[in-house]
C-alpha cells in the first residue's frame, strides 16, 4: 500500500466534569486527508484546502506530528500529505488534533503498524504542542481511539477507552467569535476549593459509570462542571441562554467544547439532538452572531480509512 | 416476621482518589444485630456487646437512625435492637455506619419494605451525624448496597452502585492508636491546586473504569491520592512503610481507610491479600504498636439477614 485516504473525526474535549481528562469523537464532522509513502525523506504538505493554515512542515501540526513519528521509525523514505480541512481552526472541536492524528495513524498503516496506539498519541501530541503550546492529549486520544477516552495520567501517559451508549448524540454550535486557547487558560484560577473538587470527581465517577451502564439519566445528572465552566463561559456570549434552551429542548447536559467558543450538548437520540440544534441556533440568530451547527452520533472507531 | 438477625458489613470509605465519594463493603468483617418489632412505641437498645458505647436511644447511632426511619413511617409500634459489635469504634472502617445501616435495613424488612434503599441511606446518615457531626453517606452507602458505591451528589442525594471484580480482596490493618475524625478533617486544606484536582478526577475516572472492566492493573494504577493522603498520613505512624511493603508484597494499591487510622490495600486474589497482611503486620511489630488485621473479599450484597 502506497497511499491511504483517511477520515479524522472532530472531538469534544473538557467534557464538563472531565476537564483536561475526558474527550469524545464525533461521527459526522472531521477532516479528510490523503497520505502517500514516497522515497524522498521527510514530510511535505502537498495540498491544504478548506482553511488558511501554514503548509511548511515545521509550521503545520500534521507535519510536526509526522516528523515525531519519523524520528522514532527506521523507515528511510518519507511522506506527502494532502489535508482537506472540514473542521474550522479555533472552533474548539479538535481541529489541530484531527490533522495530527490522521497523519500519524495513516503513516503507521502505510508502514505496517510498527507503533502502538499509545505511541501514536504521543506523536500526535507534538502537533498539539505546536498548535497551543501544550502537548495535551484530550483531543488526540478520542480522535485515535474513538468513543470516549480518559487521559488518566500524563506521566506516564495512560489512556483509558470508555464505551459510548448506542443512542448518544452530540449537538455542537460554533459561534463565529475568536477565543485564543491561551486566553481561556489564563483566566482559570490556579487553586480550587476542596469542596468543588469533591463535587467534580463525584460527577466524573458518575459520568464514567453512566457511560458503562448506558444510563442516560445518570450521564445527564453528572454533566456538571463547578470549576471551569463558571469562569470560561463568561468569554462566550449567549452561553447561559444556549445551555438553558438546550436542556429545555431535552438535552442530557450541555457545556463548553474544549476551550470554546463551541458549545456542546449530549442527547439521547437523533431527534432530540436536532431539536437542541434548532434551539441553539435561535439564540445566536437573536444575538446576531454567525454560527455553524453540527449534529452527530458519537464516533466509536476513531480515525479510519475512507 | 417479628424479628430479624442481620450482618452489617464494615466499609472502607475515602478510597484514595475517591475522597468523600467512594466506598466499598467488606465480606468478612461486620457487626451482628437482632431487631425485634414490638408494640411499644419508639426504639430501645436492649443489648450491646463487644464495645463500650452508649445504649440510650438518642446517644446510639442505631437508635438515632431508627428514630429517623420511624419519623417517616406510619407504623405505630416500635423496635428493640441488640447490637453485637465486631467492628471497633474509631477504627476507620465504618463502625458507626454498620450499626446505623443494619438497624434501618432490618426495620424496613420487618415493615414490609416501605422505604427505598436511597431513603434508608438518608435515615442511616442521621446515625453518622451523631457519630461525627457530619451526615456523610460514604460508609452507609456501601454498607447498604454492597460492592463499591459512589456518592455522586448530596443535594440531591445520588448514589451510584459500581460493580466489584470477582477477585478483588481487601487487607485492612488497624493500628491501635486514636485519631479523632474531627482532627483528621481539621488538618485538610480548604483549597487544592487545579493541577492536583485534575490528577484526582483522572484517577477516579480510571478507577471506576477499571472496576467495570475488571482491569486489575488499571485499578492499581488509579489508586493514587495526591490531595488528602499526603496530609493525613502524617497522623498515622508507619503509614509510608506499610504502603511500601504492601505494594512490594503485590498489592494493587494502598491508602488510608476512612479518616484512619486503618490502612487498606486491595489485591487480586486471597493469596496476595494474605501476603500483604503479613507484610503490614511486620511493620507494626517492629514499631511496637498493637494492631488488628482483616483479610476480606469485597462484599457485593451489603447488609443481609443471617
């Protein structure tokens, strides 16, 4: 096999009580990429459509992730990468993670799978380091594994795959405003109260249990964030309203996707997820902010060949 | 049915990363009680063996829990309670919770089960309020439900039952020193760092996932407490040594039971759990502190009729 086309899913990270540890992959939103094995050493981005992003290898997240893989490989040739961005950069649904993950997953396939999934996560994290200054794994892990993933620990890196109940759907609205990841990290407090911490890990335990037992009500009751959402939501105009109309429309829970500005809601079933999308749209129509909306099943397989 | 004999299991609360939310019931350590339905209104403690504890109804945790149940019941008679304590008060393995839980579970049986398990937890929590000043649920819930239980939330009270893998065994050593619950709570800091919080909820998510998937290694990797153990363990002589010898003997993880002074370890299989017990004993023999040791399977059914 000399080349491969892949679909790399968008992802929601920082899922409410799972700040910095829990992410999930989406089925119907993602980048498409074509990766070719070539004799010439190194990585070249040969085409990039859909977004205005750097194509120099060292400036591109897929390029950097690919170089991290090559550095650990005994393969003597190189790769060409075509990237067709469908996920907007800066939207908060793992745009950079999709490209990084797609690149290293495809290369591993073309090389006969010399690397484990955990190793691929580490390579893709180098793309995240380029994109945001921090080599985080909470978008990369679900993009690669599919379903929900928990980053239990970074030192050593420990990724735990968590199943997704069959009827779980996500609605994501992306209001077209810009929030820099660095800004949304800066406003977080360094300290939290122990009391809030206890609530947070109680809810995360409940969420993980709900995902295993397919208990949609428990999932909904656990989708609470006492720590980050009250602070970060201030940066997202209309957040409180979007959340309240989503819950009224039947969503199980609603929160900030990644570091925003996208807002996600989970629902049981496609019908409710679409109803939630309709309710979310109305909020930004009234405020007068442009938006994109995605309604998607949870992707359970992660990045895949097309 | 006019009377019932019950076994009420000892419990480990504050399981490492599950501080204030996660507990587990033990199979081979627990109180025995006999509860009789009588015409005379109110609750009387007619016998109390094994420990020097108050038998006045309002001063006894089983009495207070029983009164809480009676107050919500339309039953016009009363109950007599015999308590045979096998769990030492102040040991940190849910002595008061066992008596409170046993009393209200037995009364509910004798009355034809008018109350849900969640309501019984609330009644038993009144016993905890008497014992420690705080109506906590993290020992009561596992004593009643069996296995592992998560107290996801107190307002409203939300208890999540979590399965226990079949080969999970606990070893508990109780060094005969006194730590008052109020003291061990006082030394906790009101604030924690967000970074430590993230590690804690990452580990709790991993622990819950490991319990569902029967992944003993993951359970072991997740049994880490960055927040409470480093502070509270200072109050328990020999803690660090007990922990290190337990892990060397093959334990999956080790931590403080409740607010101490008991120390628990989880192991895969009885043989390892016994080996851990041997290693723990040696530490206190050398220090010269008396101790009790329990080796027990996880109790999966909670309080039961004998």
